[in-house]
C-alpha cells in the first residue's frame, strides 16, 4: 500500500510531529482509538494525556518500534490491511494523520476500516490540499510540478486531493462527512492579497486555497461499497 522504499528512507523527524491541531477532531468520549501510520506514537501519547482511552497504533517503519511501544497501549509494526489482527467492531475512532496520500489505494484502506469501527465509529483524517495557493501558482503560472522532500508535493505522495475530492471519496465509500475543515492556514502576504481578490470576484471560490490540509471527520453509515 505504501511506496515503501522512499517512505522508509525519510528522515526520522518526518514521523515525529505531534499534530496538536488534530486533537480537537477526536471524539472526547472515544474509549478505543486506532491510529494508522502512528510513527513514533507522539500523537497517540498526546491524545492519551487529554482523553481517557486505550490507544492502538500501526506503523510499518521499524525505526520507531521502541518509542511507539512505550507510548501506546498496543502497537503493531506492520501494514494495515483487511487481515490486520485487530478486534472487529471495536474502535470509536480511527486516525489517519497525513497517511492516506501515501497509499496507492486509499479507498481500500478506508473501506477496510469499516470492519474495525463500532457502529457509530468515526474516521479522523488530515490530508494535504493540492489547491493551496502557492502550489496553484507554481502549477498554473510557473508551469511546474516539482516533487519535494516534504509538504504537499512530498515525493512519497501517491495520491493528491482537494477539499471536494476528499469529501467525495468518503461519501462514495458510504461514509457521512460530519466535519470538513481547512487547517494550517499559511499564505505569504502576496498570496493573501491575490486570494482575497479572487474570492471577491468569484464569491469565495478560492477560500479553500488558504489551507495546507483538510481535517475530516466521517461516520460509518453503510458497511457496503
């Protein structure tokens, strides 16, 4: 599912972000949480400090085994699949923090989650937004599509998403999108002016270009698809 060669050659620091801004999307009453692509377990440890829960983590990179085992209640150094050794109908929340874009088939990963989610369980994801204004500028004005070591154009990204395509992916798979919010707003002054002008002219058609990522909370409503 992952582009494993490039993915595992990344610097350790790539996997160590706590992602505090994602805590607000985790249900406060979630008793059992699973994070796919948990890195060294830093986000899970942060969640556990704020929410009383049992936290499971899955991470295919072996570099972080010791840290993740120490920080989380349960950890498995493997890929997430439909055959993963996890309890079915068990999790209140499954987390993907900047992971789905690294998968060749993110739809399969989301579909596989259904067996492990409780009836009212939710998926929480953070996904990069390729319509972020600086990247639109590079693509449409400069004519560049250049991969980088990290960020929206990360060379290990296998899929690219916009606000609309993220929502459509979830709904096509039988999920109800409960929250869908732009996060990590970041624009240089010149881009802020351009985006404000475009929004004025187009009735806010470019509002989504302010955000580096979109945080989504989606509820399972259909076990099919």
